C-alpha cells in the first residue's frame, strides 16, 4: 500500500507545524541529493527526496493539510468498507447471467480488460445514440468491474436517455457512482440532470446543493440552481446564489 | 585535494567570483586587482572580445560595439523585449525562432555566448589566482528567474567551458554568506536589489539548514532603471535648453548614461551633487554645455514610483511565508542599489527594524555560491540549502485553463503527478503544453515548452489515462514526462531543448489535428449510416416474416438474396454495397406498395 504523507515524513497525524518542519529538516540532513557522493546515489536520493518534499509541501501549509486530512480520512473509510464487502462478492453469485458476462471465472486483470472493452463499445453506441444497446454494454462492464464510477454514471445516463422508464434504476446507478467517487462533482451534476428530466425539481435542487458542498463555486450547478429558482438550502449557498442573481 | 569549484555571481552590471579555502570563503580579485568585474563585453571588428574594466572604459568611445546588461536578455524571447529595444545602444535582432541575437560587425551572437564571455573572464581570474585549472562552478541567478532564464545561464556556463554543478538563487546565496558559522535559529529576509533585478526571499535558518519559505521579485527592476530615469531627466532638460535631442548622438547618450550612474552613486553619500557635461551638444551657434546641481530630495522624488514597486513583492513574499513583518528578526540588504538611502528607509519602514549590515552587498552572493560549492565538494558537510520554486508550474487543459501541478514556493527538489484524459473519440495524440506563471488563463503564462504524446490506442474519449509528471531538480530546473497508463506509451522532455526540437513542428501538429477531426467526422457519419441500415434490415426481416404468404415466389427469393447481401455488407463494413442492397430491397418491396408502406410506417413509428 502507498505510504501517506505522514508516514513519508515519519510524523504522527497530530504533529505540530514545528514537528513537521523538524522532521523535514532531519530527513533533509540524511537524504537530500547534496548528501550523495556517486551519480547513482544522487539520482536515487533525488527521487526519494522529491517524495519527501511533496509530502512536506502539503503538510507545511495549514489549508492544504486540512484538505489532505479530509481526503485521507475518506479514503480510509472507503477502504474499510470495501474490506467488509469483499466477502459477499467472492461468494458464488446466483443467477443474473447475460450475454457478455463471459468474464465470470476469468482472473481479475482479464475481467478489468473485458470491462474496459465493454465500456468502450457501450460508449460508442451511446455516442451514436443507441442508448438501449449501450445500456447492455455498460451493464456488462459493471458486471466485470463493479468499482469504476464512470461505468455507473454512463449506465445511468444511458437508461435515462433510452426513454424506456427505469428512472429508479438510473438514479441508483448514479448514486453508486457518487459513492465510489465522491470527489468527482460531475456525477452529482448527472444526478441533478436526471431529476430535472423527470421534472422532480426539489430533488434536483437538493442534488445541486449537495454538489456545492464539495465544490462551492461550481458554475454549472449554480447556473442550474438559479434557473430552477432555488434560493433555499443552506444559508451560505443561498447567499452565493443570491449574489449571482443580483449581478 | 579535489579540483576547485568556484562560486560565480553573474550580475547584470558586475560579476564576482569566490572560492572556499578550508572553511573560509574568499573573494578572488581580477587581473586589474578589483573584486568586482563589470559585466561588459567589447566586440572588436576582428571578432575578438574584451571583457570587464577595459571594455567598460570603451563604452563611451564605442557605444554600439560594447555590450552591457546582457543578463536582461538571457533566456528571453525577441518578442518579449520589444518595448525595451531602445534602451540597448547595440543592435538586437530576432531570428526565425524568436531568439535574441546581438549583431555587431555583422556577427550575430546569442545572449548565452555574451554571458559566456563574462564567465570565461571570471574563470580566468580564478585560474590565475589559484594557479590551477577551474572547470566546475556554482552560478547564481535571481530567485525570480524563470526556467528558460535558468537554462540559458547554465548553457552560458557550458560555452565558457564550465560545468555548472548548481544554479542557486542570489538571495539564498546571500543568506548562506550571512549564516555561515552563526548556528542561529531565526527568520531572515533578504532584500536583493541589484543592477537589473529585484528579489525578496524569506528564509528559516535552523542551525546549518537554510530553508527558503517564499520568494518573490521583479526580474526587470534594478539600478539600471534608476540610471534610466536620471538619463531621461537630463536628456529632457538638455532638450528644453537647446532644442536638441541627444538621442541622435550615441556618444552623447553614453556620456549622459555614465553621468547618470555617477550622480546616483554620489547621492547615496552626498546631500547634493553637480552634474557637469561640457560640450554635450552642438548647434550652429557652437558647442553647448549642461550644468546644474541636483539635491538628493529631487532625485528621490524622481524615483518615488519606481521605489514603490519594491513593496508589492515584499508584501507577497511575507504573506506566502505566512509571517508578519515583525516576526522577521534579520533583514539583509544585498545588491548595489540597496546603498540608496531612500531604499534603506523603505526597508526599515516595511519591516519595522534597522536592516543588518553584516554582509557586503557586492560580495555576499558570490561568497554564498562559494559556500554551496563547498557543500558539493563535501568540505562543508553540515550546511544544507532547501530552496523553493518561485513560480507555479503546470499545463494547459481543454478550454485554455492553466492547471498548476507544482504551486509557487514549493520546496525543491520535488515532483508532482496528475492524470488527464482525452477529449475526442479515437484521439491518438495528446498535446502537452507546459507553462510557468500565476495566471488562471494559460495563454497569459509563459510557455516553457510543448510536446506530443502519440500512440494512444483508439478508444472513446475520456477512457485513456495520461499521467503527466513534473519534476524539479535542486537547480530549480524542470523536466516533464507524460505516459499513457494503459498502453505504456511515454514521452519526456527536458524543457531546455524545446526551441531546437519543436522548430517546424507546429504546422505538422495542426495538420494532424485537422486530419483527426476529419477522421472523427467520417467515423460519426459512417456509424449513423450503419445504424440506419441495421434498422432497415430488421424492418425487411419482419416484413417478410409477416407477409410471406402474400409475396410473389420470385420476389421473395430476390428479397432474401438482397437481405443476405445487406447483412454481409454490414458485417464487412462495406457501406457502398449496403446502400445498393438497401435500395434493391426498397425497390422490390415497393411493388407491394400499400402493404409495405403501412408496415414501414408501423415499424418506424
């Protein structure tokens, strides 16, 4: 597993600014490229110290550190959850076979490749306007690699655009994408779009407002909120929107 | 003992060379016995060059053959310096790649070559003084120099036969000179106002570690500009008194320039001085003279706006360092322009304390470079410099947005990775545009280079993952690489070579882009057509199934034959044959006009 910035700098999570600086200086005394004597050694130290500096550049800055801490925490929670879920996935799945589920017994890497091909094909169909068949391919991609957020989003959009109902299915696909990749606000935009398509303004507003919690200045979301006449939600965001409206 | 490594302060107006002897730095005098050498190069008609004191003395007699302030031009593009052209008495031209060339006696020289002449002179001084060959050096540059300016300085060293082991920032070097042997822990600000550039750096000194917290500056603000103001002042007065413009006479220009510099220096110690320029111009009534006294107050008023430009970088450096002015315990003044009382006063007011006078403003930078040379030879094991990158580095994204990978004031050496993707289906090439600067809009930052990553296998857009890696070495010099994660195709550049290697390529890039766009359009068109024939085939299939009994035997056979033909054409991707077969099918079925028409309508509706 990749080391986090605290582990790279060899400090604890609650290290003070001073501790971090001291740790950086200590590591610099040992591993700065200037301490190397042979070209190979210098090259090796250059790479190693670059990593140490990268960690330091984030942790030395209060704001960047806070941001990093949040991200780190989310990742750990996610990893813990995934750890809990691996068992059911390994258990033999009952039924639910489709034409493209050929990758079932294949080794993991092959299945990922199959998923990529299915997704590529689905995207081609999606772009050509054949949403019904695109849906099938996206489903096949997900069957082979469930953890790729993009597959779920595309599935949701394809289901929605195929105009064969399936609203709930579209929503749950996109919600799964958000779960997998909470930092990509585009997924949240897609969710809002779906709610808007079926005329559920209140849910759309809620989706866009949720998005603003992650990206407070997202122009698209603000634009949609203004268009939907939303000013409610959290006071902070309504202020932003109000300000934009006044302009 | 190992081969000597010298430290060279390659300045806009003066250069200095120093060496570490034992643990003690020593400034090396030149052949004329001076510790500073003017960065002036005289080009003789026979192609020979003279550097330093002797060249400076010729400035008056031969202004168009004497090159000064070359540091203002190094690593810049010809298009960038248009507004300053008239400041240079010698002739400057741009070549087809927008590089600057100094043209004297029909010989074109690059700024790197001119700087190399100066470095060569410093090297010769050191060799004479040490009685040893010198082939390695640490060279200093303004902290706010960008990547190209650093690269060019390094190349100048190579031309001079010097391996530049390290490029260090001038204010950081001055801090080394100040801190050596002090073992103190404190925040230090270095205010470096030289002949051509201004830098401010904030450092943390921690025993033997010198960590730069932030740096800021202006690469086009220095003593030269003050001289220029005085020059304009005198020129205007002569113009008012005589109605003659001295700009028409290169020798007069040079005399006034020299007088301006002299007046500036005198006013640092005197309250007022006299400007005496006899026979400066002549008209039909005979020679005319210029004479007046200038008080320090008048001079300061003249420069007030220029001095004000020093404050903004100070403010920014402090806020980037997250310090208040009073948390800085020592302020070092470096560079000849800090001798001006008004500048010292400005610094004293800004930081709320008396600036330290413990380093020699002319020599500190070279001394610091010599100390860093000592670190590299291993004779100063404990000392360690941790510098930062002065400007943000990143790439251009779709829509012309600048995405910083390494923000300004990041500690170096460092590296950053970021993943990007394609924007078009089957896009096989990604264009990586590397920039440096603080603007959000890419085109307002400075292009350091660009290159193409090719060989991305055809996939829908947003599928490929392109990993771009930036790394900055201890010299502050950048290298960039890009890799397609799935295919493993990769490409990297050392930014320095960009002008040479990219030449002529942009046209090919545009052509490639246009060809790709056409390919994309064709792909889309064909896909749409194909989808239409597939639906058509389905429709005929159901028509036949439904009305089999009502169709003529021979017609039925023909229909089936054509359907097979269409099916094969579609699997073979042969759209021309598919079109023919589709047409045939329509013709045959039209014989059953009403039946067919109704079926078709029902099928498509």
